[in-house]
């Protein structure tokens, strides 16, 4: 997310090198470029205009602080305004209500409401120890009720059944009573979506809202719809007292216009970002961290938080002890590391949060994609137990068999074996005295030139 915008902004502010002060003249062309970058990112025109004007007012006449270049000074102004544009601070769910706290999900068809319910429910259950029930009032979309039932079983929360011949209103009111009897902390209510905003849809969802009086009414919107996301959010906000927005499919959106438009247009906070289809693909929306990502500074805080929540610490400790004792790093260890990476949102999710990631060549990004990780896991899974423990025995005929079994080419197997050898060497350096220092020294020169250490 934000790759294109980040690249454009980085190139734009670099043009201010050599200036001693930010003036109307020397930032005029730069702000024009920033404006074009925002429009290309599909940010709403009204939002772009007001944003550029605020940046101009704050930037013009600023003395460049010692040790800061004019480009860096402008970046600071742009960063502050981006944070303000997106909401200043993270806003959490407000669940301090008489149980069950009802959360109603609204949005257009295909935005990902049902999957988002599963993601949020899993998060509240695991991190806040909430007792949760879910119910579907979507009696129009084929298999919508079954989809929520399947997801509820997957994350092990209570599913309140409903049928397509019931009215959404009767389902919702019955679900509230059932949640009370079940002593639930939270009840999620899934509502029907449409392909576009229409009168019937709005009438039904307004009636539902009035009947169950939710503490949170969250608008779920596909971030890839750009300006349309902000416009549909505005339509829902005029009909319902929305309390927040959740942007979905952010891993597939390289522009990011929705994230920069929704708050300004609706006045409602973005509370979460949805990433991928997996039920743990959800992260809180922190405007300051997202602004850092946009400006190519990465989001190390979110990366650390994800590691704390999603990394299997027992496995990590086991590997650390194994390497420290001098034992060899084998294919089973590599597979474990690849799986951990997938749990943290895959390679794309990790790279999105790394400082300088936007400056990496496109070819390097594509090679480090999630399909590549899945392919590597498939190759390891096609090996015998002995080959995984002792990869040195893998020669030509074995390589052909492994490639055929994993649906890859022999050169893919060779590439994985080469990467394994490189990691094995790095792990050996880590196991020696002064290991981390040796490891970092060995990585110098292998990282891209613009990648900060």
C-alpha cells in the first residue's frame, strides 16, 4: 500500500537539495508534484486542495533547522499534515456498554464485511478475552449466512443461526436476546450489502440500527475503490450514525487514496486496516505510523507489535538455542521461518513496513513476493524427511523429483538450496562470539543502497 505515492513524494522533496530556506518560489513546483502524486493516488480532489493549502501555509518561510535539509523540513510539514488528515491518533472500539456490546457492520457488497467480522471477533477474543457471538442478517446474498457460520467455527466463537426466509429485523432482535441469555460480552451483526448505494438498502439498515442500537456502527469499505470508497462512506454516514471505518484489501492497493480521503470527507475515524483473507489479517489504524509508511520511513512499531503477537516464541527460542549450540540450520528450520513470515502478513506485509521499501527495485519486490514464499514452502514439503535434515544430499535426480512434486522448475530448487546455504553461513556467524555484530557486518553491502541499516 502507498508504494506509488511514497516513491513520488521521495523523488519530489529530493529536488529541494541545496536550498537554505523554504520559500513560496522554491516549494511551488514541489507542491505541484505533491498535488499530482496525491491525485494519482486517487485522493479526492477537495481533500487534495485543502491538504496542499495547509502544507503551503505551514511550510513557507520556515527556517531550515540545523542538520535538516529543506527537503527534510518539508517532509516534516507534510508528515504532520498527513497525520492530521487521517485522524491524529488511533481510535479504539468503544465497548464500555451494558453487555452485550453490539457492533453492526455496514457496507457495499464485496467489501469484506463478513471476513472482517471474523477478524475483529478473533482479535477481541484473543487480546481482550471477550465472549463473542455473531449473527448474519444478510438474507439476500447466497451462502452469506453459511460463510459467517464457517468463519465462526474457525475462530471458535458462538454463531447464532438465521435463515433466508426470516426478516433481517426479526433475526437481529432475536440475536440480541440470545446474546443476553448466553452472557456474551460482544455481539457482531452482519448486514446485507448491495452493489451500489440504494434507497431500499438504506431503509433496511436504518430500521435495523434503530431496533438494536449498536455501540459501534462500522463502515467496511474496499480500499481499492479509491475515491468511490470515500463517496460511499459519506452516503452511509448521512444515513447512519457511523462510529468508524475499516479499510479492507489494503495489501492489494498500491495507491492509498481511500485512507487519505475517508476521514476528511466523513469526519469518522479509520479504526482498522484489513490485510488479505486470513482471519488474523487485521491491524489497528495509527495515522502517524501510516504517514511514516507513505513517506518511506517504514513502520517499525507495527512490525514489532506483530512479531510479539504472531511469532511462535517457543519455536524462535528453540532455533536460537540450536544455532548457538553449533547445530546446522536445515530445511525444517527454513520452513519454520517461512511459515512465521506468512503469519505476519507475508513478505508483502513485512516489506510494506520496512524503512526505504518503496525505493527497492520492482524486480526485487516481485522476487520477494508471497507467491515466492509459498513456492519455497512447496519445494521443502516435496522433500523427504532425510533431505530436509541433510539438504547436502540433494543432487540432480532428487532435484528433478522435488521440482515435479512441487510444481516448480529445477532452477527454483537450485535457488532455494543456494538461499539455504547463505542463511546457514549467516547462522554460523550468529552462533560465534560477537554473533550479532558479525551477522550485521556480513549483511553490509548485500542490502540495497537506499535501505537504511
